[in-house]
C-alpha cells in the first residue's frame, strides 16, 4: 500500500482510488496518464516494476464506465506486484498503449 500512496503523491491528478484485497494492491489511474504512471513504476527507485505480467480487459456491465483495463506489474528486484486499472467508457473504449514501456 505504501507504493500506491507514493504514486498518489507523485500523480495527484492521475491517481484515484487505491484498494487492497487479500494482499493485492490496485491503483486506479486516469486513462490519459497510464503510460506516464507505468513508466514511473518501471523506472523509479523503490518501484522497479520491470515486468508487465498480465494485461486484461474487464466488462462491468451495467456499471458506467463499463470497461476497464487491468495492468499487473511485477518487480523482480522486490518480488512484489501492483495492479494499475484504467476505466474506459463504452462510447470510447480506448486507452493509450504501454508498449513503449515494456
């Protein structure tokens, strides 16, 4: 949870809800900022999330926004994971790519 709070401090406008369930931390990120936040997670000391271990889409019908993209990051240096989640509306279900990061 500490890393998620540091992300919130670094990106106060981009980071929204932070939650933890059974030891898994999820950080909701504004979709326009996902690449910047992901790059920070990869490059910053103490984070070093050097592997995008899972990427998937989620359909929350009937919730609005309906869709989300979940990015599970893994740090080999620290043996820990964090999930970044981006919500996208049904009428524009897109998010910037992170292929330039991993």
